C-alpha cells in the first residue's frame, strides 16, 4: 500500500479549475492526504497539447492557500506549480480527471497528457487520468471514483521508471460493468479523427470548426483502444524518448 502521508500531490488538468473531473480527483486524493495543491487553467484548454505560453504573459490568480487558477496552458500550470507556487517539490503529479477519452493518438493532442508529460520531464512521477463517455451521454464519474484509488495506490507502490508517465482511461461503463484492469500499449485509430468543417459567417466570410470524428477500428490485441472497447480500464505507460529504434537502425545503414 502507498503511504500517502509521505506525498505532496500536485493536481492539474486541461478542462479548467472548476471542472467536475478535477474536483472529483481532489476529493479522492484528500481521503488519503491533505498535502494537495491544485494548479489548473482558469478556462478549458482541451487540445492544448504540450504547448507553453512563450509570447504572452502568464498570470496566476490565487483562490485560496492551495488552489491557483492560471491564465495559461496545462504545461504552464505544471511549470508554475513546481517552480513558483509549491513550497516544496511535488512527489506526484496527477492530471485530470479528463472529461473524455485520451487514447491512442489523443495523447499527442491532449493537455491532460501534456501536464503529466511535463511532470515526467521534471522528474516527478506523473499520471494522466480520463473518464471515457459517449457524446451527449452520461459521464460515468462514479467509475473513476470507484477505481482511481486502487489504480493510484498500485502505481505509486511500484518502482517508477524515469522518463515515463502513465496514461489511465476509465471505460464508458458503470462500476459493476467494468471488465478488469489491463496494462496496455498505445493504440492507433484509422486516420482522420479530426476534420475541418467549413461554415460561412454573417459577412459571407468562410471559417472552420475542427470536428472530432473518430473512425471505428484500431482494436489490436493489447491496445488501449481494445481495453476500452471491452469495458476494461486501460493503464498505458508512456515513455518520453520517442525515437523509432528500428527505423533508426535502418537509417544508420542507409547513411553508411
């Protein structure tokens, strides 16, 4: 069992500091420790990926002693919390709980995953958590609430590999319907999950929304997509070294 009393927990997200998922995550963690800091964007920053605010000032609004709203990205939040806000370095960073999936290629767009990635870059064991749901359907927060304690307890009782973070997704199912916990690899959907959708404004000027249009497929055995399809919780360790080793060896040969 993890001794939570030894931990200083930083909570970040990309849905905004008042989002239900981050409030639920804080509620869960506070069952085990009061040493919790919440530093999150002042508004939704979904899709911000691993961006940082390099060309505009980043402003902080203190809500109370350990709650801070940041006019910036999830990565900005992680940086400011670790370097400026917290009195001592966090011993764990938890990002989420995101309202929606962060599976397969979602990780490359996700501000939730990016905050955990930044924590990993700075040497803090980090976990991104997301609750999958069907658009315009019920968000089964009770599933994340039921299983997050066990997931986190197991993760932080395990020896952590440097240069990694863990991406966790809870399925779109009620707690009694969850089909176990699977340690998985990152999947990949068929191409075309995001599509531009054209519109015309009131002055006859074209503009676009980027539409989420997931393609069915990519359910390879052992993948996060397969686990969520099967109503299992996916636990996916992600490494920051993105080098394609087999391709690197081929290029070494090609370049002599």
